[in-house]
């Protein structure tokens, strides 16, 4: 029971973390609920080619490129499990991962590269959401 004249405090929304996707051509950014989700997302759409650098409140957070490997060691050091295990966790929380992928945004008026990472990220988000919907349908009796 609430006291007269008192209104419940709204639950504060957590602001997503913002990241700069480092690539040699076009300026892209992305948002994620945490570094783990951002790391999985950038590895999935970028095949380990793109590092991330935290922006704003996320300054100091980063994900290195994994062109020559090292992803399992980095994920284990950061999150306590290898890339495959962390990716499975992220896919199980498909809304967070899909939202991060959908947030990939070109920060320019036009794209100069033929490599359209924004469209690729959004395609992966769509596939992850479809797979989750399919799995939910199969669970129904």
C-alpha cells in the first residue's frame, strides 16, 4: 500500500552502451546492453575484422580485432568462457543481441565502401529473431 500523495518511482531505463566500429572506410556506430553483447555482435557481422571503441559513458571499453585469432583467449579473459560459449549465451538472450545488431548505424550521409556492414548486421538480427520465433513455436504443445 502506498502512502497518500506518494507516486511510485519509475524504474530507470538502462541507457545502452555506444561503440564506434573501427573500420578503414565508413564511420559506423552500434549500441548494446553490455560489452559482452557488443563483442559477440561485432564478431558475428564483422568476422573478427572490426574492433570496437567505447563512446560517451562507454569510453574505456573496447573489443580488439581478431583477424589472426585470439578471440577465445580474449573472451575467456574478459567473460570467463570462450567465444563459442559466450555466443551461445548471447543467442539465448536473442533480443539483446538482435537489438545490438539492429543498432548498427552509418554516421555519414553516404557509404563509400562496397562492404555494407549495416545491412549485414540487420540481416543477422532478422535471422536471429526468426530462429528464436521458430524455436518458440516448436516448444508450444
